C-alpha cells in the first residue's frame, strides 16, 4: 500500500492516472450512457411510436455526452496543471471573476442555455423531427443547450440560438397528417366525386407498403369552399412521422388518373388575349389577302405616267 502511495506522489504517475480516469469517463459516456438513456426513455414513453422513442433517446444522450465531456476535460486539465507546478488558485479565482462578468454581459447566452434546457425537459422536439422555429422550416440535425441546428429542403444548414425560439411548431410529433385540398368543376356531381376520392384513399390504405405508414385512410372531410373556377374539397388522413408528404404526392397522382378515367373535371384558369381587331377565321394554309389598292396616274401634255403613289380611288364629280 505504501508503495502505491509513494508511486502516486510522483507527478508523472499522477498525471497518467488522471488521463486514464478521463479515458474511462469518455468510454462510459459514449458506450454506457446511450443504452441507459434509451431504456429510461422507453419506460417513460411506453406505448408510443418506436421512432419517437429512438429520437428522444438520441437527443438526450447527445446533450449528456457533450456536457459530461466538457466537465471532465476541464477537471482533468486543472488537475494536470496543478501537478506540473502551475498555481491553479489564481486561475480559478480569475475564472470566477470572468464568469461573473460574462454572466452580466452575455445575458443572451444564459437565455439560450435556459431555453435549451426547457426544450429538452419538455420534449418540444427531437433529432429527426421536422419543425418550424424562428421562422425556419427544417429537419432537426442537432440539439444542445445553446442552439438547434436545422437543415432545410435546399440542404442549407441553419443554426438557431435557443433563446430566439418563441414558438416551436413540430410537424412530426408522434404522428403526422395528410391535409390537402382538391378542386373540381362546378358541373360535377359532388356525391360521386367524394365517393371516388374515398375509394382511392381506401384502396391505397389496403396496399402492403402504404398500409404500414398510413394510420387512417385519406378521406373527404367536407366541401371546403367555392373558388373562382371550382369547388374545393378537403381531404384528411393520419400517417406515421415524416410520411405525409410522400402519401400526398402519391394520392394526387392517383386522383388525377382516376378523375381522367371518370371524366371528372379539375378546373384550371383560361385566359384569351387579343391585340387590336379580332382575328378572322381562315382555313389552314390559306394566306391572308391584302387590301385592294389602285395606282393613280397624272396627265402631262397628253401623256399618262404612273406617279408611283398608291391610294384608294374616288369617283369624279360627275359620278364616273
């Protein structure tokens, strides 16, 4: 025992032990924390969608790992500095003073950290959700206590400070919804149109692939309004997370094909533009005839010469 104590008194050995402990903490955070968090989240969210549980677990694990590594690295660094002869007391005191100054001067940072903590505790959104925050729509790629990182459909990455988030709209919380409007002509039989749309949605829900991601078949909710050129019909249906856009695209494709087969009109605006006088109808290939013109002549000493002017003829005074 005395030999171990003497060995630990050696600065090099002590530093080696600190590094080993730091490595153990790193291993525990990377390998042990995620399964434990996933198990705890699964217990808390029992009965909910597996994808939602997975996303929640990844979000919390990421925050715990990064926060724990920062704390472990700072503690190990100060410990090693103390062993190599650096007086860490002034450094700690200075860090405290700097921290106090930063606390007064960087209120926005404190606001971001507090907002990030509540986002995680309240489970407002997780990694993998499609959200709208601070006026930006995108897929959540990373969350920490200070910021949320989104990637939009253009592939642009947006870093949003958590303190700037006043309203968070989550499009994929537990489940998603098909919400679309189809317009048909005023001359169509609405009962027949609704029956066709409901049939399309039910047939789609009975197919193996779509059955897995559809929670309820897309069905007509109501006549939603009278438009300028057609009648709007609202369609709703529940889906698994992030699947609503794929289902709406396929549903539009099927509705267009079946409407063409059934002779149901999908209205679209028509515009005719005329410049000048209305065009006269002519059979294809027939050229437009030029207006009739006559050449006038001028008489000089009994000779008739063309003047080169073209103008309409008028009757003489005697009517000839």
